[in-house]
């Protein structure tokens, strides 16, 4: 038996937590089915359209259907992404009221569904200083997670690509935010690989990978890095542009993903794709196949025929 096989036999294989963002079209429970078809160990969903304020009321029946389906599902932890419209840092009273209400709805729903983590971008500092924006964002996050729900969802703050005045492009800002929220048992970080590179972090060599991961782990403190978004980056390091690419097809390349999948600090941590896809799920299948293959490699082998085939097939999709 190889050392790798032994390790896999003793602990749950890291790919069990691998998954992708799935649609809730037709009902929340169908998201789980979509994840199962793809062999996902975790999935991410939106509670409703990510770009409108109007949230349809989700019926008691639909919530119950999701919870009971999840109990029997091979899909483990579920992430829910909060609406992109929520700006927890805004100083505009009207936008603040709307943001707080939308975030509260998502938080309550996530807890009722038994969602593992509600992912939130920390907000934009436009029109104010960074420290003021951080305080405002921390206040809204704290007020949200302090709502009694009886659930165990964590609110996961996501690092950003660094465009405009968005908060969360660097570990220092995130540390201030996490510290000010001061609820390490209710929050955590969700790191997006594309956003790391876009915001200027070098994650493609062993030494720099370690530096970056240590810095972000330090920022998270006991709140922890609780989830990953696995996306390659369409643009070069430091672009500030939030454009995701297929795994191995962007500026990040395969090595980082291999390294992350074998990093014992993230064993069991949900990792979901947010890579481009059409209605077809072929793209998801290919990206997941590459990640699963990498997760089984004891040493990095980008020339693995299965990976080479998947990369070639990704050439043919949108
Ligand atoms: Zn993301
Ligand atoms: Zn992104």
C-alpha cells in the first residue's frame, strides 16, 4: 500500500467536501439533487436571484422538503451566498436599511435550512474612509449573527478581488473586521482563490503559498477559514478583476489547487467551484474531475492523462 492510499483510508478523502455552485431552479431541494448528480460533497446556492432586492417568500413546505432531503443526501455542507446587492459597509441610510433587511432574511433562512455557511462580501467603502467602512460592516454583521435563530450557520466573510473600494482584499482589513465583529463562534472566512490572485496575492509557489495562507489564517483567528471558492482567474495577478476561469485554464494554474487539496489545514473544509457554466453541467463535471484527480496525487503531476483530457475538453466549452 502506498503512503497515499494509507492516508486516504484513515481519514475522509478531501474530495468529499468538493462541490460547485448549483441552481435552485424548481425549488431548493433540487439544488441537492443537482449536487448529487455531480458527485458533490458540498454545494453552494443563492437563496434567490443574487441581483434583485425582491426575495420571494420561501414556503414552510419548501424549507421542510430541503431539510429532509438533505438528511438523506450525499451532499454534506451547504453554503448559501448572500445577495451581491447587500453592502454591509454603506453609509447611505436607505441602502443600509435594505442591506440589513436582505441580510437578515438570508441569515434566518440559512439557519432554518441548516446551511453551514452564509457567504457575504464585506462591502464597499465608497464615500468614506476604510476604518469607518470596516466599523459599519462589522456592526451589520454583528447585528445579524446576534439574531437568535437556534441554528448553527456561520456568516462567512469572503475576500474580494480588490476592485474599486471593496473591503476584504487583504488579510489586515479582514482581521480588523473579524476582530470588531467579535463573534468568532458565529463567523469565519471564505477564501476565493481567484480573488486572492486578482487582489495581488502570489499563491503559485510553495513559499508564497505558505505566506498567504498563514496571513489569512492569522486574520481569521479562531473564527477560522471555513470554506473556499475554487476558481481560476481570467486575468493576471493584481488585476483587481473578479473574473473566474476554469480550473487550470487561468492565471493561477493547477499547482495551487493541488497544494490546497493536500493541505491538512483544510481537510474537510467545503470547497466549491464558481466557474463559468452554461445550462449544461459538462463544465462542472470537468472542473470537478480535475480537482478530484489532483486530490489523489501525492506529488503534483499536471501531465496526468485524465487531467490532460479534461483540460482539452474544457477548450471546447464556453
Ligand atoms: Zn467567490
Ligand atoms: Zn468572484
